[in-house]
C-alpha cells in the first residue's frame, strides 16, 4: 500500500490549461473521491496518476517514490475504467489471470490468487463463462477482480459504476466500500455523482474547472461547504439560494415582503459583513410549511408551484417574486398547487455566502477559487 502526493501538478494541452495547479495529499489506505461536473478535470487527474497522460509540470509521489516520469507499469497501480474492457474471447478466469500470465507468475500462484479474489467478489461460480454471459454487475466485478488480483499499492477507478442500472449501482457502491474496509488499499475514485462521493469517500475532493473547491470528509463538506459551488453541488435536491439584503440582524427582501431571522452564530458573522447583499443558503430539509391554523407572524410565505410526491417524502417547489426554492417535506404534506404557505425554518441549518465571490461567510476568508 502507498500514499499518493500530487504536488503543484499542472496539465496543459497545447495552450489550453486544464489543471492550473493541483495539490492533493492522499493518505496510505484511504479512499479519496474526486468529484465534480463533467469536464472539470477528474479523468485527466487520474490518468496523470496512472501515467496514461504526461504531467506538464509538478511532481507525483507514490509512497516515497517520485513517479512523475515513470511508465504506468512501474507505478504499482491498477486501474478500473467505466467500460470494463474485458477480453470477450477469454473466460472470466483468463480475464482475471491475464496480467499475471504476462508477468509469468507460476501456474499455481495464478490459480490461488484468481480463486481467492473471485470468491471474495462472489464471481467464483462463473470462472469458465465468457463476459457476454454475465450481467453488467458481474462484469463490473470481473474488472475489479482483475485489478485486485495484482495487489497494487494504489487502485485508480474512473466512474466504474456508471454503466450499471440504479439498483445495481447502489449495491456495487456498498460492495466496494466493504472491500475497501477489508483490503485497505489506497483508492482514488472518480465520479460526477455527488451521492457516490458522499457515501464512499473518507475524503472528498470537489473540483471545478481544474481547481479544488474543497477537500474534506463528506459530512464536513456537506455541513460546512466552502462556497456556493460546493454547497450547490453536494446534496440532493440542491441547496436553495436566496439573494437578500442585510437589515440589522435579519435578512430581508422588502419588495416581496420576505424576512428571515438568523441564528446567534450567523448573527455574529453578519455583524462583521460589510456588503448590503448576502446570499442565504437553505437546504431543502431546512424549511417546512407551518400548520395552516398556526402560522407564526412574520414567517416567510411562498406559493407552492409543484408538489412531487415520492411516497415517504414530498418535494415542494415554491416561489415568491424572483426567489425559488425546493422544500423536502413529509409525505403526508397536503399543500395544494397555487396555495401560499408560511414556512418554518431550521435556524441551525442556514448558510450565508458572499454574492460576489460565493465564499461561505462563516468559514471566513474568501473561499478557494469561488466563483
Ligand atoms: N486530449 C485532450 N486534448 C485537449 N483537451 C482535452 C483532452 N482530454 C481532455 N481535455 C479537456 O480537459 C478538460 C477535462 O477533461 P476530463 O479530465 O476528461 O474531465 P472529467 O473527467 O472531469 O469529465 C475538458 O475540458 C476536456 O475537454
Ligand atoms: Mg471523466
């Protein structure tokens, strides 16, 4: 096993800068997820770690070794891709054994390793089948077995679950997490799916335009997003943003008769803030309709535009003037479309952002690379 250090890594394609400067420290045995929208540079980063793309500038260490200019085969890594890229004419056993045969391991060693990994991954019953006789989930496990059997220092995975249907994806997610708890091989996992990142990573690195927006444990990223980009990207449905004016200890939009109190903690933050406009961030779970016969005076009122009934919960799309929001409420909520309702707020679940930089005001500073 090994740690991975990306030190001032830069990637250019001709004049196009894809990764301006990346610094990431991946601890030995950890599961780090690179997450961000399509085109933000995740695959490029992973391919540079793998040695499949040259590094324009900077230094890459795996363990204590500088591997910046080493070919992939000398980096002690194994990669799993989105397309499993299995050999169609070989059975499962030979697909898994392929790399070891190339490296001329003994027949008995190969046999032991293949059967061991196959039973762990629950594909030992299919060793003599060709890939076309397997389901997507089984093929995905064969690709994983082929990587694991090499016992690399580092696993690199690029959207390995995105070809699976939704149900299999969730199964495979917990399966991979369980495997990692067992073998503890350092893993760098790339996905555009924030729920995969949240559920699988020890650390998640949120990227946008080749820049790291935040790198922290999943719940820290969720509860203390560094900026509006992270706040809007992590969490589903996304955080609501309302641009309001600061009025003493409250946030208001007088024209549309909206007023929001803030918690003591945020009041202290707001006191130090000098601009007139501020963005209030509210997760969909931070607001719910007040009972119709007990609407508190001054509670913000929104009109319900759409009610999406999901059974155990309902998503209300609501608006007032230019402001739109989504509230995640109980499945028994009976709000009618077109009805105006007063909303109760969870004051501890509010965030404040600078409308210009996007930085989270509570985390201080200007926010890394905020928009
Ligand atoms: N071979 C290439 N030549 C030029 N630009 C590239 C090449 N490969 C990727 N890019 C660009 O680099 C950026 C990051 O791509 P990529 O790493 O594939 O993103 P992601 O995996 O996050 O979706 C994109 O803007 C993409 O167009
Ligand atoms: Mg990609």
